[in-house]
C-alpha cells in the first residue's frame, strides 16, 4: 500500500515531475488516482502527456472542471426542452396523456415493418424493453419517495406522460423517442426547426440525444471530458453533416470538445436562446486561453485541435 508521501516520491523520482511543497496540497485535493492518473494521457492511455511539473496536471484538472461547470446547465436545459417538445408531439399524436393509450397509438414504430421480419422483431423487443425501463424508473423514484410518483401511486391514479418523463434519464428518453412512430418524430423535428432534407425519417433528434447522453453522464459522474474519451459509440455522420451544413463550419470532428460546443450552441439557437450562445462561446474560449497559457503548445493543440479558435469565430459569425 502506497501512502501519499510514497506517491509524491514516485512522481518526483520515477516520473521526473517537479512538485513544490506549496502544490502538494493541490495534488492531494484532486487526488492521485482521479487527478494525476486520470489526466496523464489524452484520449487513450497509450498517449501519455510528458508532464514536467505538477502545475500542468492541476491546470488540466481545472480546465476539465471548468468545462463541466460551463456545459452541465446547458445540457440540463436542452434535455428539459427536448422532452417538452416531444411530449407536445406525443399529446398531439395520441390525443391523450394516458400511458396505455400512448403505448397503443404512438409507441408503434415496430408497426412500420412487416410482421415477422427481423426489423419488426427488433423494434418490438425495444418497445417491450422500453416499458420495463419506464416501470423500473417509476418504481425507483417511488422508492425514493419522489413527490410526483407518491401522489399518483398512493392515490391509485394512472401516471400521465408528463410525470413519466420526470423519471426518465436522457438515455431512457432516447429509447422512448426511438420507439415512437414517424409522425411523432417528425413533429418533434419540426418543432425544433430541423431541416427536412436532412431529417426525413425523424432520426436526428435521436442522434442528438445519444451524443449528449455520453457527455451528460460524464459530467454528472465527474469523469474526464476535456479529450472526449467519454464517447461510447461513433457519432452518426448525419449529425455531423447537419452541423456542417447549418453552421458552414467544415470538418467538424467529435474527437475534440469543440464539436460538442458547436452542437450545444446549435441546439440552443434552435430553441431560441440566441443571446446565451455568444456568452457560451466566449466562456469556452476564455477557458481555452487559460489552458493555452499554462501547458506546452503541443499538449494544448492535441487537446483542442489546431483550428479551435477559428472554428469558434465561424460559429460566432453564424449566429
């Protein structure tokens, strides 16, 4: 078992990292395993950063925390708004807030495929899994004595769709959207004013939800986000095409956090939050400038990309 003093000696002696006595507490605050080991590489564990002093580790940790502080409330706002738009489309399609009616009228994507086909079977399984996930989410919140669930369960009343969505995670919301019929997906897309030529099947919102889900979960669990290592799957090419065609920015790469800044900004604009967009970009660039001044140039550009500033300028001009 290594004590903190042993870890300090290891970093100094084996990794040749300078650690002034005044910064030992900073390392202790961020933690050796969460701090140093979490921030000693970029994207993959084989791509190590050659730190020369502990200040660079602390700076990178601060940059990451600042990004989380900037991004988290934006994702929460987007999640709430997208759920609201989707609920509006559900109610318009099903003409009811009762979940049983919604299941039979709206959660019917499986019916668009031939009975017995592979697609039909897969979509029907997804629909069944969705029901189980919703029930599990409601039970989870009822056991936590959430007021909404308590009210409906304790009064033996059916839970309306708006109350169900209060219990759904972003991923569960994505599953619900996926299982819905085409008219409901397209209606939601229209409310968000997405281009019809790129969203004829109503899939774009699903791509947006799942892309933001990984980022949201990483931020919520205080995982590293600065190098986008949190991605669990490839970003759909049509989402990248949407952002490029709408903003005029070429070669958007979700390898870099700037692509997520573009995505969040784009959705914010579609939600009518234009005033918030420019301040969001400005705050992001301020945090990047802090990183630029405090780490070697090669590390900085590998993290944010060589065209980060020009991309943000293009994004501001698009607004």
